[in-house]
């Protein structure tokens, strides 16, 4: 087995934490997501895993992207989520982030 296959295998073994590493993690930093969210623990906002669980099996990626873009409140508690402007995270990158979260 070559080095690339070993690295891929190791990444798969590390689970969902690695699912948000690398370029995706960079997008979440750029978008400001990590200021309020984490993969598996509630912070100011819900964890990414809690978001994925709430919407499991639903076709909501576009709806959630709109909530991120415009801001939202009342879904996971009383603390509002501030809007994420396109200047911070473009539409394609926002779609990538939302779809990745929903796959957790």
C-alpha cells in the first residue's frame, strides 16, 4: 500500500473530526462559523452534529444556506445567528459548508 492509501485510510479512521479538516475547515474559519459552532459540542450556537441530526433525511441544504446568509433565530434557542455576507463566504463555498455539516 502506498503512502497516499495509508493517509486516506488513517483519515477515514479518524471519523467526522477529519471531515471538517483542511479546506473545509478553512472555509468555516473564513465564514466565521467557528466563532459560535464546533463539531461535537454546543458553544454559542449548536454543534454541527446537532444541526445534522435535527435535519437528518431532509432536503434542507438550500434552506439552511439561506438562514446562514440572512441570519436566523429561534431554531436552536434564543441566541440569534448573525448573517454571513457574501463578502465573507461566497455562495459556492457556503453550499459546500452546509452540505458537509448535513453529512455528519
